[in-house]
C-alpha cells in the first residue's frame, strides 16, 4: 500500500511536501550516480556546478518573468486609476455596471485557467506565454476606443481570457526549475512585478491621466507587446527536457553536465522522482482526489477575498481627502513596503522551510490593518492600516503559491492541474467582491472591510488545516515504518535534505 509523508521541520512541525511511494526516496548520492557526467564529481565540484547553474537560471528567468508579470498587472490595474480620472462617468456607467465589468474580466479569467495551464504543462512556455501577452496587449490598446458600458464589459472579458493561463503558468515554471528552499524567494522576486506595477501605475496615472488626458491603458498594452520578442528568447524549456542556456556555464564543465545538474536538482528536490508530464486527464483526476488540492483552493480563495481591495485601492485612498494627483502618488509606499517584506518573509520561509506561520502572521497584520481602516476617521491611522493590509495579503499569497507547489511537485500534469484548479476557485471571489465596494459606502467601505476580515480568518484556519493533515500523514508513515522516539528505529526520510514527491 502506498504511503504518504510530509517532512518535519526543525520544530518537528514542518510541512514541506507530500510523498506517495512504496519505498523511501534515494539519497542525493544515489541520484547523482544516475548521471554519467556527474557520477565522478566530488561534493565541491557538485556545489560549484549547482551554484553556477542557479546563477544562470536566475539571470535568464527572473528578469523576464518579473517584467512580464509587471506588465500583466499594469494592464489590469490601470482601469482602477482610470476610474478616478472619470472613465466611469465618461461612459455613463453606474456602480453596478462598473462592478459587472470588473467581474466579467474574471469570468474570462476563470474560463481560460484550467485548459491553459494543462496545455502549458505539455508545450514550450517560450511560445505560449508571449503569445498570451500579445492577446491581452491588443485588448488593452483597444480600451480607449470603448464608448459604452457594454463595450467595457466585452473588452474586460476577452482580456481576462487572454491573461488566464499566465499567472498559474509562471507559477508552474518557477516550481519546475527551483528547489523547495529556492522557490519561495524566487516567487517573491517575480511576484514583485505585482507590487511594482501598482507603484508604476500610480506614477503613470499622475503623469498621464492627470496631465495628458488619459493614455495609460494603451501605454501598458504597447509595453507588453514590445516584450514578446524578449520573452520568446529568454524563457527556457523544462529541466526534464532541455536545459542548455547557450554557452558552457563554467570552465571545465560541459553543456551536457549543465543539463544533467538541472535534472539532478529537480530529482533531489522531488525525492528521486522525475517531474514527468503525465497524462493530462490523469493529472487532473489525481489533483481532484487529493485533499490538499481543496485545502489550497480554499486558502487561495480566502486570500483573494482578503485582497479584494486591490481593484478599488485608488478609490479607497481617495477617501483620505488627498487631491487627485496626491491620490495617485501615495499609493506607491504601501506596495513598496509590501515588496520588501515579501522578500524578507520568502527568504525566511525558504531558509527555515516553514510556510504555515509565515502566512498566518502577515495575514493577522492585514486583519489589524483593515480594522483600522474601517473603524477610525484618523487619516494617519488609516494610511498605516493600508500599509499593513497590502503587505500582509501580498506576503500571504506569495507564500501560499510556493507552499502548494512544494507539497505536490510531481507529476507535472498533476501540479499544473492543482495550480489551475486553485486559481480557478479563487477567482470566483471576483464575481461578487466588486459589489462590496460601492461608492455609497465611502469613506470606510465597511462592507468590503468585512469581506477582507472574513478572508483573513479563513486563511488562518486553512493554514492550520493543511498543517494538521500533513502531520497526520507523517504519523501514519512513522507507524508503518515502526518509528517512534523510543523505538530505536531510524526515521528514514526526515533526516534527508531531499524532497519526496508524488
């Protein structure tokens, strides 16, 4: 009978990754022996080769993915700033029609999620992801030509459809190239595109919407289009298929060793199992049967509820009494602080290989932040609350993505399905959350604040649920192995630095 396990952390509570195997995973040295060009290298040579390859992967993937994600979010959030500049009034849209347009974007986003990510698991990301960029860029460039609420809703829907596979796609790609220790920090780096886009959007709105009559949407769309060529040449295939990055990575090492060290890293991280693609429908069925899938669906859904303010953040800041220009500008500091704290939390999570409390603590800070924003008229307290709110929710979402991909690292089709399902379920929040922020609830938006608090609470409960379920699986495997603290039987896998996988 297959057994399942999650590695303990230094506090004997660590939740890292699930294993379904009939035997304990091989050691790193046993995995190294599988590769002809690596088996004769000593530990120092392996460490040097790994370090050089990691540096090359970082420089090839991270800048491109970060900029792509930046443009992705910039296209999306410019609409929020355009609302302040009068887009809703210019198109004679009521609050209900505006909220419907925002919801329609996420209907398209939901429809394209699962098929897009399952497709991405089987094709070259260097072609599919840039192609999606062209699609949403065309839609964004068309936005200034919209003349009615119906047109606004239609453009939002098609834009969402084009953007749908991008976010889960780059999550899948990152988790396929990096180990569990590296993954949180790298996801924080490209997730910076999210926070940086919010900063840039405010400055663009100040310079363009305020002074030039409104060209920000087309500017962002044109920028996305111009990145397509760079993306095609920079995004790499998966380690299991090809890893050659051009020239040799280090004097004395061959291109074949580069490919094999990339596969070695993934195998060690996955407990000796290849990150095989697997059958598309088999991966989907396996993901549906896995309790972790639905726990992470609930967690992601709750985090998106907690982050439901983001489409209305400029409108919320406007209630602080700033001028239009200052409203655009003061949006930047909360997101800048969010990026710094996200990197720090991701580094800590990777170093200590702990995710649960690294998500819970920032989310509690977000709950404190939104409580300040909806309970006091003091502008300083409300602005401080906005910093806590933004930082906590962005930290939580970044680490949740890393957690779910390290818990289920293989096969690739199952991981792709899990990411897509969780993202699909989470986006359902956008069908109703825009209706929680009507202008008649200014300045406190207490209905929206209640939704955010509910999302924070559910996130905390689901973090504990994932932790409890994983520890339960550990206990079952320990009993099957005859391990206990006083049994004298060695705990076979908890002392290993490698990750076991499905």
